[in-house]
């Protein structure tokens, strides 16, 4: 066990023990002194804490201190009732006589004032502030989360900072919620102090008269003084703890200490000090108030205001000179162009007409949709999508947007604000009026319609989408299309580390003994380029560990991995009861394999141009028949020829899916409807 655990355990144990075992005299005085010391430590910690979360354990501390103080009350009550002054201890006797000025009435009055201050002012106020703070903190959580997501997407913060801010928001909600409940401890403690005081006086007088044979006056005086002393040594630490609670829940500044904040906000304006000092001086002159005291205080305040005014004038001159020096230095020094060299992986630039869609204050949710894109792709394809930068560009048309990958424009589109895009699924004969356009993501014919036409179009069966959805869908498809080139070695290293947490043996065997991070990157890029999910990285790494020792070609290793992911591939492309596919003529496969050449840089096709054209023409003819029926062309090949055939046709026909027989799950039902042959 750690020393801190032992100390905490002993502290709780002492609180329990002193409730049960009678203690008296010096021991009670020591425990009371410890109570006062801890209360002062807590008060000063709360006073100088930069923010409330600096003392996130305060609700627990409050509970421990309340239990300890109540245990002391029980023990001191037992000592007072069983032994009077002899067992009460020096601290209780001193507080009862000295604080009250040896007057029973004064002691009672001081005690009652302390109780009223603690219970009615500080405790009630702290309880209300904690309750309101908890409510507003919980209500503000969604807005704060959206602000963090917006900063993350705009590039102002990174993933780590966003995670830290989200955690801080959760901690704040938990803290103020706990403080709302913990403030009830302080309130209950104050009520318990009053009840204990009443019990001490009543039963002390009864015991003194009945058992000890004292007169009523002597018993009342002795036990009242001891009870007041006990109440004072209990209420003063309670008052300090209540004050600490109030300070903590009313913390505002998160950048400077409370002393700096108070001084700056109270004494930073000379005219305020001038008016206050003038008012006091006037009162000292025209009223019977003592001029040396009241007027003297006013004169000192006027002098302080004058000095403050001169100091501010000097500071303004110094700041002006410093600003001019800094500006001159900035002009003289050479420009730092290092920051200009960075290229963002993904950028979405838009004209000023689209800004309302990205501005949360105007009801736009484009930023939220961008966040969801990264999450969606991570869940669907298992890869890390880089931060997507959103920027307005005044050089674009108002309603135009462009998508850049690594600084190069890849796609563009244009929307009509306050309009909706309606697309005919293909079976609707009725037409609606609108502005003809092309859906940017899938290049489908569509119409721009107004808000008033939306319900009618949906009732007719049209697919109707709003402008933010159009942009988000287009951006998603562009990112999916270029996921392979967006995957960096650093991303791969992050994926490897994620797998290593639960499968350390697998990663230790694979990296770097069998494959480097760069080799794994090439395989994952091949998979992502064809839309294959890499979420099941364990299966991917298991396959690479099995075949990586005997074969270093990333293309061949990719084929092995694809076969190990056949359930994933079949689920993605064969989702119907009977799936129609095309097959590749064995003669074409043989032609391709005969032209494969192996070099030190890998294997490539060395096929004559006329044969390439024949294969491409045959592929196009077979694929067009499938597309005419509204189906995605899927071509089956032998495992050995798949990768080379795909490389041959992908530049001209990137949407055609090529799958080998080894990548088909046993549960998939296939129907061959044609053959690609020359």
C-alpha cells in the first residue's frame, strides 16, 4: 500500500474510533487542533486554485471532514457530560471563556452569530450556487462538444487536445453535480451543531444538578461555557470549510490567481478610487464623524488614485513604444515561410454563399456532418481519415465548393441555397418542375426544387436531399476514392499500436521482423483502393505474418489478405439472395499471365496494345449490359490473375469490381450472366 492510502485509512479509522472509545483532555485538544489545521489548509487551497477542477476531489474531502467533525462533536459531548471541565480539555475551556470575554451572554451571542453566518449566509449561498452551476454545466455540454468538434475540423486543435477538452467537460459536469450534493453535508453539519449544542446544555444542567449536586446556576454556567466552547471550536472550522466551498463553486478566472483578479477588477480604475476617496473626505468634513479617521482614509484614497493615474499614463507610453518596436522588428526580420510549406491532406473550400451552412450560430450543421464523415469511414473501412479543413474562398462563386486532396483540386460542385435536390430513382413517370442539374457525387441527373415542392416530390417517390447532405455525400465519396493515398506511415503506425494493445505477440512477430511499416502500408493501400474494409486488422496481420516470410511482393500479399477477408468482401458486394456476376474467359486469364514480367521493382504486364484494347472493349461491352439493368458490374477471375486484370482495367473502368473465386464466402449465392471474352 502507498503511504497516502495508509494515512487516508487511518484518518477514517480515527473518526470511527473516537465515536466509540471515550477520549478526554489533551487528546481531544489535539484532534480539535488537527480539525482547525485541515480546515485552514482546505480554505487556502480553494482560495488559490486556478479553477474549480484544480480541487476535483473537494466533494470527497468535504464528506471526510464532515464525518470527522461530527465524530469530534460526539466525543467532546461525551467528555463534557461525563466529566465537565476536567475532561473537556484546554482548547474547549479556552474557547468557551476567552472568546466570550469571560461573559456567558457574550459567548452565547458570538456562538449564535457564527451559526447564523455559517448556516444562513455562506452555506445557503454555496448550496444555491452549486445547484445552479450543476444545472448550467449540464445544459452547456452539447454546445461545448459542438465547439470542440468545430475547432477540431477547422484545424485549431488536434485529436489529443480535443480528447482532453471533452474529458474536461465531463469532469466539470461530474464535479458540479457532486458539489450540488456535497453542499448538503455542510448544511446538515450546521443543523447538527445546533442540535448538539442544545443537548449539551440541557443534559449538562440535569447531570450537574441531579448527579453532581451542583446548584442550578453553577451547573448552567459551567456546562453552558463548555458547550459554547465546544460549539465554537466546531463552528469555526465548519465556517472555514463553508467559505472554501463557496470560493470553489464561484471560481470564474481560469488564467490568474484570485488575488490578481480581485486587485485588477477592484483597483484598476483611478476615477473609481477618486470618487470613493472624495466621498469619504466630504463625510469627514461636513459630518460629526471623526475627520482623522474618515477624512484621513479618504485623503489616502485620493493620493492612491493620483498615483494610479500617473502609473497608467506611464504604462500606456511604454506599451506604445514597445508596440512600435515590435512592429519595426517584424518588418526588418526575414519572413518565416516554414509554415507555408505544410499541405493539408483534405480541404473543403466554399464560396461566401455557403458560409451559413457551416456557421453553427446561423443554424448550419455542415461542421457536424464533417465530423460524422470521419466517424462513418472509420467504422465502415477501419482507417484513419485526416483532419478535414473547411475554408471560405472569396475567389469561388458564391454557391460553389471545391474538394482538394493534398493541395490539388479533385472535385467541385455547386448548390442552390434554400433549394433541395430531387433525384428520380428511375421508376417514377410523373415529372415536377425544377432546374435541371447533375448530382455531383454519382453524376446522376437531378432537379433543384423549392421548399414548397419538397413534400410533393417526396410523396411521388423522388429522393430529396438538402444542400449540406449533398456536400457531405460528395466529400465522403471523394475521400473513399482516395483513401489509399491518404493513408500515411504514421497512420499505419497508429493502427499497429492499436492492435498491439490486445495482440502484442502478433505485432512483435510481424513488425519489424517480417515486414516494415512501409510494407504493411502498401498492402493496406491496395485494400483501401478497392474499397475493402481493414477494420479486421488482426486477420490482416495474421495473414501477413503467415505469408510475409516467403513472399515480399505487396500485390501478392494483398491477394492472400483478400482471401482471408472473404466474408467481409462477400458481405460488401454479395448482399442479395442471388447475385449476378460476370466471369473472365480463361483464354484472357492465360493471355494476361503469359505477359507478366518479374523485375527487381516487382511484377508488371507487358501486353501488346492491340490485345489490351480488345480486353478493354470486351470488358466494357459486358459491363454495360449489367449497368443497363441497374447493377454494379462484378467480374470473377482466378486468384492468380485477379490483381493483374484489375490493374489493366482500373484506369479506364474504376467502378468495375473484380473478385477472385478464393474471395467468395461459401454462403454467397452467385449466378453467372455472361463472360468477358474476345
